[in-house]
C-alpha cells in the first residue's frame, strides 16, 4: 500500500529521481523495457510522489501518471499538436488571444507527466523556452491589449523564488498587465516548495494586490494527490491572497471515471481550489495510452458535474486546439455540440458548432460537421493544415 506521507515526511527533504532504475517498486525486467521509453521521453519524479503509489497495483492511477509505458513508443500524434510554434512571437513567448500572453519561463518540471502535451520542451534540441524573459517582457510592454500573462513551461514554481518573483515584479511594472497566472503541478509533486519557502509565499502575497491578483493554476489529476501537506500548502497560498484554481486533462487510467472525477471536484472545491477546466488530451506524440475519446470523456465529466455543488460544477470541458479553445457543450444520440470559448480568429468568436457523434473521435480534426456552421470550421481546419496560417497574416481574436 502507499505510505502515509502526511505523517512520515520530514520537511524540505524531497529528492528528485531521474532514472527508472531508482524505483525498486518496478521489477527489473520491466525496468529494462521502460529504459527504452525513457531514452525518448525523459523521466523524472519526486520520491514524495513515488510514496503515493501503491506499487502492488500495476494500474495504480498515480503510477500511470508518471511511470513510462511501452505503448508511448507507438506511432501516434505530433510533438506540437496545437502548433504552438505558430503563435510564438518572441523567445519563449506565445500570443494567441489578444488579451493573453504566455511566457515559457522554465524548461523543467517537478516530475514529467507521461501525457504531457509539451514534452517537446524537455527534449535536448528544443529552444522554445527562454530562461531570460526580457524579450517577452518587452513584447508585452509594447502590446497594451495584453491584460493577462500566464507563466508556464516547464514549471515556474521550480525556479529560484527570487527569480520567479523578479519576473512577476517586472510584469507588475507594466500598467496594462492585470492578471498574472502561474501554471504549476509543483503543489502536487512537491508541496514543500510552498511549505519550506516562506519568502516565496510572502513575495506572492506582496504582488497579489487587491486590484491585480495572482492566480495559481494548479494541476491535480486525482483526489489521492490532495494529501495533508498539499492541503497545507494550498492553505498558505490562499491565506497569502493568491487565487487558487485547478485545471487538468482527462487521462485514461488516471481520472477517466465518474467516481474519481466526482471526488476530485468535491475535494478541490472543499479546499477552496475550484476546478476550472478539464481538458481533452491533445493528440501529442507518445500520448496514445493516455487518451480518452471526446464523447466518452464528456459523459463522464457531465455525470461527475451533476454530483457536485455549483461551485465545483463551474468547470468546463474544453479542447485547446490550434484554432482556439473549443468548449464541449453536450451530445445526444447523433450529435456533439461545441462552441469556441476562445478563438484565434475573429470570425470564430463564440461560434457554435454541431458535429456528427463519433465515439472514436479524440480531437476536433477527427469530427465531421453536421451543419453549415461546422462546415465553415472544417474549411478553416483544412486551410490550417495546408497552409499553417501565420497568426499575424489574419486578425487574431479572443
Ligand atoms: S507539470 Fe505540466 S508541463 Fe510539466 S510535465 Fe506535467 S503536464 Fe507537462
């Protein structure tokens, strides 16, 4: 059984494991096979997170999340499934929706989620991340329409606190930047980054002002991640005036069940970390074993939402596609209903779409439109596939 970490772990003693052979819970013959996967898609986790795994259960959900699987080597998907490169406007800086910029400011995470859609960032020859965000900050300064900046990567909470706080301070000097969001899974992988670094919490508190808040976009996939130390860390952040919320993908073998999603939504909302998005997994290379078809995922999501309070039921299920963030609204015996929640192109803003129900579809590109409205999107998609439209050759939109 998993160890009771809430009772045993001395503070600030989290070790990072970077080789499968450091995990004695995996039989030696399996370790050899997984070493092949590890060569292609890097492995890393904390010993704290390893202590949450029930090693006697080969299907343990926490294990599925971080331990490689041979099926990752199956031919499937693209490394940059949403073509993030096409919205890269400066080193480590993406600008897809007018009011939001993304700074990829760190290239390391506390552990590597096997289903990560940005696993290309952790490969040796990738240069999309910039540890020096100066170029991105200058870009943001010269674009007054940007009111939101998302710090992500990699995981910003793995940066030295001084460095992270100085990035936020520089953003705070820009009048038009109101919201700073930090995307992180460190609260799940190593809550001691919060518990043992009071200077970080104090700095975040100082920079999360009544008029301009800092949002921490947590990433909890399973209720078992919400341990005692994690809840304590979240409590510190909430008391410091940081707005906490949660977003995660639906991952096969981890949270693709009504019971798990319901418990996750409930526990998060009880802790003051309301669920915000459940994402459809992007068809990224190596992710085949973790994907859930859209229709099945949406049914699970809907059933879970019906069992939680209104606060938890505010979560939306969405797909971060190259053309925008598409919300899955509903389905019936014949159709899937969707709407652009955020759109890259002005013409798509708020667009409602109807597609033929396809139980095997994993992504927008797999769906066949059932109306003229959908047909327009289809044309858009095929245009993108043929031409890879440059963001600045057409008017971007939110
Ligand atoms: S924490 Fe986020 S960026 Fe890092 S590996 Fe997991 S999904 Fe990818």
